[in-house]
């Protein structure tokens, strides 16, 4: 199980290492909010291509190998982005971000499939803690980014260091994942569901809508909190990275405690309270006249954004026979919103300012609130894998 925590944490560190220093990259390349948004769409394009394929790739080569592939591509992306910034080449940076989108997409879907499998076998809510590991890694990445920005360390050197860590850890840690168990082995007497059948299921799509709002509010914060603090409040880049770190810290804390709250009060109630907090925090952040008040908004925003995505993954995996396909669908919807939505805010930011543009996210959060009952727990199929097997969770699997 520690291996699942590790890959989630490393994934968060990789993402935040870039997100916390977007203002630095914009400055190096001489880009405004709209131009930065256009550049970030390169990552979204990579994800759009890779996300629908990630579930099938995981089924074909295994979850562990899919994480390895995602890690290698992400490391290559970091090196390419570093080269683009060193040469002030927008096109090379865009290529690197495209690769980044591909690598992160493969990695994210695979780690969520693995997390859902572990949660299912343990028979308790643990997915929020895996996402807390992502947030914890993101917090470390944000704080490292803030420190290096304050010390005026070149972003290219920062990214090269991240690439080295990603390459080593992503190749080694997945050997400790659970062994892959195919649908045919687990359910020998039932027909194998079509790979695309889950895309036609109303409940799965509604869960996807819940995750879309949660992912968009998290992704918008990742991409724009630092820059919105700098541009909207005249703060330094280090302060912007610090406010982003505050957001991530609040998210991490509530993901660690969220499993108990969900088991006690139920998914729907906790989900609706979370989404409400996210909306209030977002509004406070947008209209805050001072950095401290913006920090308060970031805390509420981060706390509210904490549980939507992991609860969606758990809801998609309620019925084990269909878990992999449904987790893949919901992950695809969520990560498309997470990666593609925020860059589009950059274009709107050129017209109304990036802080005001963030209000659009509130519409998606409200939609998620309204369809939250779709995430209510439902287990209807027999479960041959239902016996907890904690003694197997930390044993290495085949390379």
C-alpha cells in the first residue's frame, strides 16, 4: 500500500513543481495571461489524446507498467520544458508541455485504478488519503518552488532535478503494486464488459460531472492561484507560490481526515458540504482586497476541493466487476477538466482579469453540487475479491 501512496505523492510533487512556477515561466517567455493559457493548452492536448487510451493501456500492459511509462514521459517532458525555457523557445516549451500532459494522464489514470483496487480489498474508505498523498507531494513541490523562486534559482535547473527524481522513483516503486487481476480471472462465469460500455452509463457520467467540477476547481487553483495573487494583489512571485502552498496544505489536511468523515456521514452529505466550502472560498479569494484575506479564501477553497475527486473515484469503483472501466471514464472526465479547463480561463483573464475569470469555476462547482446524489454508495454485484488481504499489499510484484 505504501507504493500507492508514493506514486500519488510523487505525481503531486511533479505537478506542483511546474504549477508553482508558472509565473516564472511566463516571465522568462514574456507571456501574458492569455498567452500563458494558450501555452498550457499544449498539456491539455496531450492529456486529451492519452486519457481515453489510459484504461486500455493499463489493461494491456498492467497498471505498474503504465505508471512507469507515464513517469518516463513526464521526466522527458521536464527536460524538454527546461530546454525551452533556457532557449526562450515557446514552441519547444509547448512540446514539453504536450509530453507532460501525456505522461501525467497515463500516470493519473493508472494510479487511480490501483488506488480503487487497494480500497476495495481493504473494505474501507482510503482513496482520500491517496489523494492526500498527491496533495502532500504538491505542497512539497509548491514550497520548494517558492523557496527556489525566492532564491532566484533558474527554473530550468529546478525542472532537471525533478526529472531525475521522477525517473528513478517511477521506475522502481510500481514493483510493489498489487498483482494485476484480470476481469476474466476474477469473474470467470460472467461476460467481460465492453471497454466503451461505461461511457453510456448515466450514473457513471453523472459521477463524471461531479468530478468535473471538483477537478476544475482544483486545477484552476493549481494553475492560477499563484499568478492571480501576483497580478491581482501586486504580491511577489514567492508570495504567490506561498498562497498556492496554503491552498494545497488545506486540501492535504482534509484529504487525510476525509475518509473517516465519509464513512460516518456518507458520501453525498460530505460531498455537498465540501463543494459549498469550495465555492465560498473561491468567492473570498476573488474579491479579497489583501493577501491575508486571499489566504483565508485559499484555505476554504482548498478544504472544499479536497474530497470531490477521490469520492468520485470511489463511487466509480463501487461495483468491482466494472471498476476499472468506470474509474477510467471518470478519471478521463476529471483530468480533462483539471488540465484543459484552467488554460481556457487564461483567455478570459485577458478580458476581465484572472481573479474575476475564476468565478466561472463556481458554475461548474454548483453543477457538481446538484448531481452529487449520483455518488451515493452502491454495491450490487458479488465480489470474489472482497476479503481484505493486507498481508499482500506491500509485497513486490513482478517487474
